[in-house]
């Protein structure tokens, strides 16, 4: 992407936020998710945190950007998986570390820490057996408490992060997209940047998600919703988009070619990660 194209990209975004219009940037360029030679790379680590919510020690992955320094503070993106995934789903299929390393090499994204948690907050949190079982579905809702009470404090204690809402984002795919909208919009004192990629039916109804729509524009830095045009979950995203438009709540709504798959979600992450933690 040239400097001129990148400038036009943000002009389009500003117009979208002002008018609540559908947002349609160019698809991510070929090779955006392939490791580039000769660039600095971030680091993926495994963390183990004590979860008082679940009553056990839980695992998450954490990505620190190239050149991470303990003497510098970083914003944090919590990136959530789908109903059939776990903390490894994004790493195995979406490679956020590659996408972000490439963006940093072109100075297109703000350096950030990315946390890849397990959003199934239960003692046996593996995606085995009947992943649609009621206790497992409920565990995705329970993760809200685990995230806020246990995981975020751990990350803040062990990594050099900002601790204010303006430097904290949440986004996810499918079930994790629903979690991101539910948790983000339900805790605007904690999250200012929110993204739902192909959000699943766990997404609350718009009136429950946004009971006070008139005040949202003062609290949100970015509300991003997106879905593939061939995805049968599009009605979930569309109903949210309709409510946002009706109530004149600034947001980004991106319809993109594709179904319910990582081709769509990687493209979402490519665009979303260039917008967060930037003053516009």
C-alpha cells in the first residue's frame, strides 16, 4: 500500500465513522500473511495465570512486538477464538504474529501486545467432545469474569502495559466475536476499541448490547463489525449494524467476500490492527 493509498484509506474511514456507512477497503495485499525475510520479528510465549473464577491455573499465549522493551509501555489487544478453538486457534490458522510483524516492518500499525486466551472458562477447557454442550457454551459467557478479574491483572503485572481503557482492545472471531461485542460494550470502562468478526449467535440483542446508545459515541474509540458475504451468520452482524445506523452510533461495518473462515478473519485482523490505538 502506497502512502497515498494509505492516506485515502483513513479518509474513507473517517467518512465512514461520521456517516455510519458501510466500509469497504481494498482486500489485504498478497503476502500480507506470509513471513517476510529480513525483518524484525515479535515473540510468542505461553503464560500461566491463576484463575480465581475457574479455580485453576489457566493458559494463554502472548505476542510481544519486535523490539519489545520492559522500559516502554504498550497497548494490549485481547484476540479471541471460536467455539471449536482454543488459545492456539489464531496461532495455527491465522498467524497474527506474521501479520503484525509485516505491518510493523512497513510502519502501518502501532506496536502492541496481543493476548490469545482460552475463552472457554472451565476446568477442562479443551475443545473436545460436544463443543455445543450447555456447560461449554456457558463457559464462554463465564470468561468475561475470568478475563477482567484474572487475566487482565496478570498481564498488567507481568508485562509493560498501559492500564487505561484507551490502550486496551478486544476482538475475536465467531463465538469470540460475540464475546468481544458482549464484553467490550458491556465494559466500556475497560475497553475502548472493539471488534466482532463474523460474530456468532451468542451475541446479545442490540438493545441489550447497547442500552444507552446516545452515550456510546463518547466512550468508543472504534467499534468494528464485519462478516463474509457468504457466511450464514451475516444476519447477526446485520442486525447490530442496523441498530448502530438507526441510532447514529459511529462504527465500521465491513462486508467482505468469503464465508465463515480464516481467509475472512485474517483480512479483518489486517485492517482492524491498523486502526486501533491511533488518534484519528
